[in-house]
């Protein structure tokens, strides 16, 4: 009987494993961290799942945290007008507007989320082996399975899949990330994510998150080198927790006043020492698949395949989408007689997910760079037209639609024109 091996029990590996188990396909998941290690570890991200990901969870029967209770329905946008590329839009600074989601998104700490899904996987007959897989082990795993899906995140195994230079535009991180879970921040009203852009300085993502301390606030500082947030970056939380907390408060006061005004300085504190992450990543994309020595194919899914900066909250959603597309391709292949999980199959699976995964990377990379005029025009338009702000916000769940509007100035101009707006007027 066909058997699928999956390396990695992140959102990509688990969503795929659960999808295949729902169709009774034998699956073995190899993970270096069992449920206890996952739950007790340090913060690795502050992930929000958008509606399409939550829908996949509902289909899989693993939506354990009702989005109506745990989720949120709005994005609050705060855009500094003192813009980097020589263009400054007129009007009040900052530009402030809100977009409402059609359906709720939700941010559950992955250290709670992943162990629960691992338990679901085991209950549904999935096999799980807790052990680190080295590059040298892949060939022997390939002997055991008809297909190996490598979903082990940004670690060493990613090297199996060559970089795609045309989709890997950076040789260094574009932001330094300083993120923690905090007490003492009153949620935005209505409950939602606040996305603040401070040109030349960086961005702040403020997320209502459910974690071990209950409903808390995740503050993800995206720090631009040479901006005004070095003080926060240069401090290691573990060296001096109080100094880190003071620097976080000062950063809010100086650069992100819309969040600062909801902070109670007396209770503003990191929730637990392990709820802090400081690091950086280089956005890139790798080949979809590789052939192992014995002829078995390994297919990349999730961060192994595509790493994006977390600024737009896309990586895990893209990992889930990608895994789902791979799952559908596997089930289709099995339905057609399962002739082979070979290169032809891998190419088909890759095509199935390409548009959304590539759009995720393209859109995020656009937002990381100095904002081009057509992006500025769209931001300005959204501040004046609720429908546009709502659509942009809804499309956090549909990066391909976001990119369809933003891929070129011409596309954006036509999109705005279809809503009765003139791009030149917006930029005047
Ligand atoms: C600060 C921050 C904020 C973020 N916010 C968001 C957000 O709001 N929305 C969003 O969609 N994304 C967000 N992301 C991105 C998101 O975290 C990742 O894209 C996503 O977790 C990738 O999932 P994955 O399953 O591919 O890999 P991972 O989640 O990294 O899981 C990989 C698993 O494989 C296991 N593993 C690794 N190596 C081996 C090995 N050699 N052998 C066996 N097992 C192994 C690991 O233990 C891990 O459990 C954020 C990232 C960061 C850093």
C-alpha cells in the first residue's frame, strides 16, 4: 500500500498528515520535537491564521478554538506619510484607516496549537516518530515511503532543495525581528490587528493572541537597519528583562503612538521569559522537489520551500495552503491508480500551488521595499474608500488577489479606475 513520509510537525506537516489520514492514507510523521518540547519551547513565531486556513481546519475537524471567541475581525492601518522614496502624500500624518474582514482570523500560539494537532493526528491513526532527521537519513526514509514530503521549516534540510535565484532577491535580512507576548496593552477596538508603518524606522504588528497566559498582545517590531529602533534590537531580553521592557515601551511611545495610547505602563510586561524571540531571516524560495539517491522523490512544503518576512502574516497560511495542494495532488494520484510519485507528479503538485505561494512572496517583498507610487496610491485610496480597505484586508487570506492588484502600476491604476478613482489624483 502507498505510504507517505512527512518530515516536520509544523503547520505544513500536520495539515498534510491530517488531510491524508482523513482519506485513510498511511502516513508517518518524523519530528525532532514531540508535543512536550513543542509546548515548553521558546516563542518561535506569532502566527495568525486567516479565514482560508481556518476553513481547512474546519474541514479537518481540528478547529478547536472557535474564531468567534478567539479571533478578530479588523485590521487597523496606521501609515506614516513621511515616506522614504522622496514622495510624501499630503494630509494628516499618519494616515489611519480600518479594514474589516469578511470572516474572522485568529492567532493561537503555535506552542498550544501544534501539540493539539499532533494528538489529533495520532488519534486518527497517523504514525509519529520523534527523532531528528539528518540530510543523510533522507535516502533511507525514501526506501520506506513512496513519497517524502519535507516540511521541516527553515532548518538544515532545506539545503536539499536548491535556491531559486530569480525568486530570492535578497542576500541579507530586510528587517530585524524583535517579538514578544505582552500584558498591559488594551486591545484595539474593534478587536483586531494593528499594522503600523513608520517609514525609515520599521513596522509594528500588534496582534491579539491566545497563549499560555490567556488573551495577550503580541508585538512584532520589524526593525529597519539604521532606523530608530536599534536600542530595542541591541538589547537581549535574557541579559536584562527590565531594560528590554523599557526599550519596548520607549519604542511604542516614540514611533507607534496608536498602540502606545492603549498601553498601561504599570502593567506593561513580557508575559513569560520564554515568550520572546529576537532574530532575522532572509526571504527566499527554493526548488519544489528533489530526487533522492534511490529514485524516491522529496517534495518541499512550507518554509522549506518558501520563506517570507512575517510582516504581512503570510508564511504559515502559505504553508497550510501549500500542504493542502500537495495533499490534493496525492489523493488525485491515488484515485487515478497511483502510478507513481515521480517527477511528473511533483511537477503537477508544484503547479497546483505555484500561483498562491509565489504571490505570497511577491506581495510581501513589495511591502518590504521602499513603497512604489502605485502602492502609495492604493494606501491613500483605502483611507478614503471603506470598500477598498475591506477588500485589501480580506485579501490577507488571498495573496494571489492582492498581487493581482499590486503586481504592476498599470494593474493598480485600472483597479482604482474601476472604483472611480484616478491614480494621479491620489498621488497629487
Ligand atoms: C515572528 C514571526 C511571526 C510570524 N507571523 C506569522 C503570521 O502572522 N502568519 C503567518 O502565516 N505566518 C507567520 N510567520 C511564519 C510562520 O511561522 C512560518 O511560515 C510557519 O510556521 C512555517 O510552517 P512550517 O510547517 O513550514 O515549518 P515550522 O513551523 O518551522 O515547522 C517545522 C517543524 O519541523 C521540525 N523539524 C525541523 N527540522 C527537523 C528535522 N531535521 N527532523 C525532524 N523534524 C524537524 C521542527 O521541530 C518543527 O516542528 C511568522 C514567523 C515569525 C518568525
